[in-house]
C-alpha cells in the first residue's frame, strides 16, 4: 500500500514481473477491494499466481518507526512480514516507509545469530561494473564490530550475485593505515585477521567509482550521504547537459541524439531508486524499493528478491557468519 | 616545491597570475637555482613582482604531518607560512601535502580566538550556483561545537564571496529533527539559537546539489567522502558518455560536438581540484591547491587567495566570531 505513487504502480509492476518470471507467485497485502479493482483493470492476469491477503491499516511515509511498531497491528507492512516469518512467502518487497520497514523487519523476523544490526545494501555502478555499498542509512552510528559484520554480509551478497572472491574494502578518507576515525581503523584490524574474506584495505570516494572494490563498507550516515549526493549530482549533470544542448539549433540536434543516452545513464546512477536496496542480516529476505521508484523500479526490486530466494541468501549468510564470527 | 607535478606547473601558474592580476606580487619559496631556471624559461616576466625566498627542504606528498612538524625547520611550506606570520606576505598558497600544510598552519599561524580547529572549505557547484562545503577532511571527528564553528566560518566566507545572508545548513540523512547522529542534532540546537546566522536546518546529499543552501556543514570524514565520490562519479559519467559517443559514426559526430562541453562540466564538478580549498579559522589566509591541479587549478587557488586578501577574510571572521561565539 506504500510508496510515493501508492499501490497502482506496484500492481502494474507485479503483473509485469509475473509475465517476465513464469515461476513467480505473488501475494499482494493490503485493502482487498482496492487491489482487486487495480488488478481487474489489467487484462491477461493469471490470478492463480496472484493472491491477495487483506490488511486493514497502512503506515504513512512520514510515520515514526516506533509508532509503526507499537500501533497498527494490522498494517500491510507488518502482515507481509508475518507471512514471511510464517513461511507462507519467501521474500517481502516494499516501497513504503524505510525506517518503519527496518524496525518491523527486526521485530517480526529477528536478526541472524551473530548479527547485531541489519544493514541496507544496494548495487552502485562503477567504471568496472557494480559494487555493493553498505550500510545505506539503517545504522547511523556504527562500531567496528558492526562494520566488520557489514563486510561479511556484503561479501556473501556479492558472491550470491555472481562475483567470485569479492574484493571487500572499507570506505575511508585515505588509503594509509593512519587515516580515518577510530571505528574504521579498528574495523580494518578485525578484517585483516578474518580468514576466508578477501579484504583489500581502504578505498576512497573516487576509488569506489573507479571500481577498486566489489564491496564497500561504511556506516549508515556516510553511506546515505554518498548515495543521495551521487543521485543529486547525476541529476544535476543531466540537467546541465540538457540545458547546453538547448542553446542553439546545432546543439539541439546533438541533444536529440544524446539525451536518451543521458537519461539511461541517470537511471543507472540512481541505483537505490532503480534497483532497490536489500536488508541483510535478517532471518528472511526483505527488499526495499525506492518510494519514488515507479513501475520499473519496483519490478527491479522484485527481481532482486527472486535472485536472493534462488541463492538462498539468508542461509548462506548464516553459514558464513558461523565460520567468520568469533 | 610540492604538488604531484612539482614546481614547473606552479611557476607557470604564477606567471599567468601576474599577467592576469596587475596588482599582484608573488614570492616563490623553494630551491632558488631550480626556481630561477624555471622562471628564465618564460619570456616577459616582470621580475620586480616575483621574488624568490630560499628554503632548502621539501615535504614529501606522503610524509606524515607529525614528521613535517618536528623535522625540516627549513621546508618550503614552513618558510612560506613564516613569511605570512611575519607579515611579509598576505596569503600562502600551496599544492603540497594537505595534512602537513594544516599541521604547520596551525603551529605557525595559530587559530583565531574561539576556534578550536580550522576547517577546509571549497565551492561546490549546485543547480543554482555554488555552495561552500566544509569541513573537507581536516577534522575527522567533530563535536557539535566544532560543527557550529564551521557554520559561522562558512557563513562569513560565503558573504565575503558575495552571497547576501547565506543560507546555512547541516548535512544530514533526513530533514526531520529526529534524524542524524548526536553531534548533528546537538549542532542543530546550537545553530537554532545563534542570532545573526541564517540557519535553515538540515539538508540531504541530493538537496546540496539542488542548491538548497549556500553553506553546507559536516565533519571532515563525511565531507571528504562526499567530495571525492562526486569527483569520481563526474569522471565516470564523462568516460561513459565518451564511450557512448565512440560507438558509431553518427554518435561520433555528436560526440565531437558534445565532448568539449562535457570536459568543461567535469572540470566544474571537480571543484577542489579546480578551485582550491581554503583553510578557515587561522590567523592568516592559506589556500590549498589540489596536488594534481595543474596550471589552471593553481591559478584558481591564487585567485581565491587574492579575493580573501581583498575581503580581509580572517579579520571579518574574527569580528563575527566575537559576536556569535559564547
């Protein structure tokens, strides 16, 4: 029921996903009459693969996580997570309030053994492909142990997405040992001692985009600022190019050819908006689609959930954590 | 003597600056024989406006600040700062080791009364012009009081650069009061109570590039990551567009027209590389040019120093701090 555009674009994305992925079954959680109506407006829906589970309440995009946790026992978000906890579905995808989704996920699903706090991860485009960046804002203050756990989770997630021996790095303001704050320096020591993890050291902000690592670890404050400033910069560059191309007839012709490329690039560079962010470290698969993602974005979030189901990500994480954590 | 390209490009930038600014006098600090030789290779130099002060030692780009502080009493950096302290020059511009320059500046010049730690600030391009972003890496861990002082300094610097009643914001992961870490929340309380400062609240990473504030304040860890990741992203976008334009003959024609625009944009988007960063809060004007800035970058850094001399920035800062600090 959430997201900036409400359930209409979500239903549309669900139907597109069912067509794209024949093995997929979806359960929509929310107000049955509204959802039924939205589904009915689409032709050729295989209703055997699309279930509706009623939930009478909705969590607002600006509601505080604590309020979502205490009140509203029948919110669509909570009911969806309970279906996941009870094994009735294999993953939960939401475009709703991020803070509420994280708080409810922790409460309903619980974290994996050895994990203090779940993290949010998304694939960020680099010169050489993608890197998994975490945490993206779930954890504002992080200890060295938190950062260590994020590194392990990010490494397993990158493997599940097809990267062999992912290069794991800590985001820092320099690459020398003496650089950075206490938490980062301590996390480096922990990671240097971790066998079975391909820890490569510190990476700087520009090194991230040069593709120096497959997994980049930071606290949620830094990760959120990096992600949102990157989205803002990509948008600004696209606008400036558009403006340049509009100045003269010749440049307008150039622009007509170049703009579709720029728009595509911009979508690539807003990865959380486009691809969705996974919550890692929970006893279950939860993918957060950006509130303003639109149809294509929510479809990408469902696709990521499907991969995580196929790769059995929480189980794999659990196994690696048992090996790596003290 | 510093910088990734050594004194050759610095001498070139100095000569270009002397031509561009008739009232300018420059003192080059370093090895006289080398500097004389470099100057001699340029014709039409007004030697009456270009002095050489000898310094026998050089601080390496990877040298630790503590070592630069304790050893090397006759380094070019230290001698230049001593000329500034003794009133023989009005500003110091360097392309050398940032950490060493900050440590030596604090030691030789001292901070202004009421300032615990100087900050590094640079002008970042936004959708609406520029914002002054600080700190960019001089202070890894910051208290709420540090952030408050940065806000005051940034505001005065923006005023000196021509912005009336600069809008001052704290960089955060959300705009609601409950968002952020303890330091940021506490700094917000301090800023809300500061009369004479146009504090507008929190700004997010994308809001910075939308131009929501004229001064954006954060700790040096976050600022450094934001700046370097922005440079990395701008470079990556430029490379991708270049690659797109090379794919076909038609797009190659488009590219021939669009690439100069893109390169210009890229220079705009690497502001610290391009414009230099000022150290604020010292009893003297110090501007740091990016190590790999090249001729144009070092010339911009000199130009910024000239503006700060004309605006009497340290004096103005001192006056405002007396009004605003408890």
